[in-house]
C-alpha cells in the first residue's frame, strides 16, 4: 500500500510538472503573440504618421508654411522612432530641398536666403539620428543652391554633401562633419568651423575671410583660390592641403600644421607664420 501511495505521488508530481511546462509554453506563446500584435500596431501607427507628414509636406503656398514645418518635424520624429524608416525619410526631405531650392543654370552673384521650411529640412537632416549607417551617410542635395546665413548647425553630419555656392555666412558649423563635402565657391565668411572635419573637402574659390578654423581638420582639402584673409587657423591641420593662390593675408597660422601643403602662389602678407611641423626657412649662406 505504501508503494502504491508513493507511485501515485510521483505520478501527481510528474503531471504537475507537465501542466506547469504546458502553461509556461502557452504563456510564452501568448506573450509572443501580444508582442507581435504590438509591433504591428506600432508599425501601422508609424506608417500612418509618415503618410500624414508627407501630405503636410506637399501643401504648397506661403499660407501653408506652418503645415509644411509641422510635416518636417513629424518626419524627424518618425526617424527617431523607427530606424528602419530613416533612409526613406532622408530621401523624402532631400527631394523636398532639391525641389524648393534648385540651383539656377547660372550661379547668381547673390544667393537668396532659403525659405524657413528648407532651412528646417536641412537642419533636421543634419541632425539625423543614425548618420553613420551605410544607407544614411550621404545626403543627396546635388543641384541645389542654399542660402543659410547664420544657420546653427553645430555638430552637423554633412559628409560628402553638395553645398556648392551655398551662403553660409557666419554659420555655426563647429564640430560638424564636412569631410569630402563640396563647398566650392561657398560663402563661409566669419563662419565658426572650429574643430570641424573638412578633410578632403572641396573649397575651391570659397570665401572664408575671418572664419574661425582653430583646431579644424583640413587634411587634403582643396583650397585653391580660396579667400582666407584674417582667418583664425591656429592649431588647424592642413597637411597635404592644396593652398595654391590662396589669400592668407593677416591670417593666424600659429601652430598650424602645413606639412606637405602646396602654398605655391599663396599670399601670406602680414600673416602670423609660426606653423607647426614646418621648418623655418634657413637664410642663404653669405658668400
């Protein structure tokens, strides 16, 4: 009788364990299904928000400016809430800028200030949440002409972006990534580019008088015919940069690294010449 009782006890325990295991499996399945439903619901909400934002972006006319701005910032929120949708949002905003700030066939002498919605779209793109992801790295702003004087783009992600002829007068681009960017003939007078990355950037004919470039990475940058009068280049890295025919009158080049830079035809009158890593010229021996 005792043996029978023990057997019943064991069977009861096994049955309890099986019941518990099945209950856990059921709970796990239910939890997984709930999560899947939540995910689908979230995706549906994001898709709905994206569609509404694009509709807002397409509202033309001066009296619809606030609606377009709302659409731009709604798309920024979509980027932050859904990394999978970030590349699509980038494409949409780039297309918006290309449509609303097209470059004329002939570059004008004066660049008109871009509209508030274009400025907002550029700002949102420059601070996109995942700029280093392969599909998010490049902004397609080709064939645009942007007027962004005084724009605040500190820490912006604008690597390899086309900013040809852009008006960036007194813009704050400190710490920005502009590596490989096309800044030919851009107006960067008085701009703050301290600690920015401009390595490999194209700055042919760019205007940079009184620009703040201390600590800036300009390795391999092309600055042919650029205007750098009175620019602050203290501690800037210009190794291998092309500085042919650059106007450096009155510029501060103390502790600037000019190793292997091409200075043929450069005007350095009244410049502070204490470059880092460059040997001072030795006087010719008296014969």
